[in-house]
C-alpha cells in the first residue's frame, strides 16, 4: 500500500511539474499565454492530490488544515487559468498580473506542501 501511495505522490509531482514548467516556458519567452499543458498539469495534480487526501495506507493523521489551504489555492489557480483562457480567446493574450498570479500561486502551493508540516 505504501508503494502505491508513493506512486500517487509521483503522479502529483508530475502534474505540478507540467503546470509550473509550462508556465515557466511562457514566462521565459515573455508570452503571457495560458496553454493546454497548464490545464492538464492542474488536472493531474488535482486528481492525484485528492487521492492523496484520502486516509488510505498510512498510520498517521492527515493535516486537514493544510489540505484545505492547498485545495483553496488549487481552486484559485483553476479559476485564474479559466479566466486567463477566456481573456486569451477574446483579446489574444492574458493580462500580465493574472499570468504572474498563476505562477506565484503554483509555487505557493508547492511551498505549502514542503514547508508546512
């Protein structure tokens, strides 16, 4: 059971890497755009995160406050991706403040996972 949980953690990290990596590529190229890869990364990270939030195969108590904060940040990232994609379709680009917020919240979510014990 422990091995399966570690595999789900790996999938969760891959989702984060897809989301943040796709965002970083756009940031480095100074294209303030929301890509399909960002949406896929968010979806993978969200599904794997929800699976990890279930108390299966562990002998310790989960930190539900931390999980709740991470879920709120995840929903905020999803909302910003949705708003950014809609504005991109309408105007051709995403406002820079919205684009940078996506990256900052993604990094914040990873920081919460690592720092908050």
